[in-house]
C-alpha cells in the first residue's frame, strides 16, 4: 500500500519535472530511496561491502539475479545514478514505466534477437556518452540461486565503450522473496562489489574470455547454494576457516561437497577456486570430525 501511494503521489510531478528540465536525477533518486525505505520497513536489511573498489568515472556494473528482492538491494547499493536494461513489459506499467523512461532505462524484448541487439547498441552508445549501467548478465532470475550461464551483451557493451566492469554479487535475496512469490520475508541481503576488471584490454574476439573471467570471479565470491544436495536447506560461511559449511549437519555437508566436486554443472556454479579448495579439504571420511569441531557438535 505504501509503495503504491508513494508512486501515485511522487511519480507524476517528478516525471513532468524530468520532461521539462531533462534532468533524470530527481525521479531516479526518489524511486530508489522510496523502494529502499519500503524494503527496510518490511524488515529487510541490506549490508553493502566493497564500496572502496568502485573506481571514479563511468562503469558497467554486472550482478547476479536470484529474486525480485535483489533489484532494490543492488540498485540501492550503487552510489551513483545508473541506467538499467529492463524487459519491455515493465515499461507498460502506469507511472512506473514512464519513470523508467524518464530515468533513461532501456527496454529490451528478449524474445526477438533484433530487438535485443538494438537495445545493447543503444545502451553502448549511452555508456560511451558517460552513463553508467547495471546489467544482469544471466538475463533472467536464477530458479535456485545458483549462477546461470552469462549472455554476452554486457561484455560487448563494456569492450565497445572501453569502461571498467564492476562485478557485484548479491546473496540472501532468494530467501527474502522467492521466485514467483509476492511474499516478502524479513532477513538480510548482502551486496558486495568485487575488484574492477579492465575491459579495454580485451577485443571483441576475446569477449568469451572476458565473460568467463567475470563469471568465475562472481561464482567464487558467492556462497554455495545447496538446494537439493544431500537434504541440506542452507549453507553458511564459517568465519574462522572461510569454509562453506552447512548448519548443524557435518556428515551431510561432507557428503554434499564430495559429490559437488564431481558434478560438472554444480562445480561450475561453485567456482574454480572454491572447487579446488573443496577438493583439497573435503571428503566424507576426513572431515566429519573437523566439521563437528567447527560447530561444537
């Protein structure tokens, strides 16, 4: 109710102001701050890490996408105005769609290749013109929280514009708001900015290499998602060891991780460095005792 009233009261005059002045800042920041206020009011905390890693100037931010709840967390964490490529249907919403257009967001029809290419070209032109962007390289929300395959539009944009790419990882959003659900649960969302990657060192012919480098960096920074692995509902990072371990079930954790390192798809989402660490440390026989010690079981 609050968000709807906020949009109805604040949206129209700010959209009109933007059309007259051609200054998108007020409508953008009013939208971001309004959504963040609503998120906090329903019991969702957003913890932001790595702000010091963001370089000055124009950047292309890329983030994983697990839930409708991660959008306000990710956008709200970025300390500058950015534009976003959004699916075309969102621009048809009353007031909200006009606000997206006023803020210079770009619509894309993912089902039509020519439309998708045109949207990327338009975004690339804006990026070269000094507008920072946020892209979700997976293209859609992950069904289970694990990192999906990346589309190439983001790296093509960055290479063409010669701007740094700032990988971001967002965790916890899928527990706050599950896919295909409108229910919001209180909880914490963590957003972390990773080290920037210089896209100017890559040619378009090397876009696959750059894409994989970004994905590997993000996969290594994300916690293991253990959905449907060994019956473990959730995994957490142990502060002392840095290992990713399941809560209260060391035997199941060791079993899950033993199978994880032998499963190609799961290992890919786990990340190269994480997989190597698991291979070095975890086995059912060796680590049940160690895991029990971690949790004092």
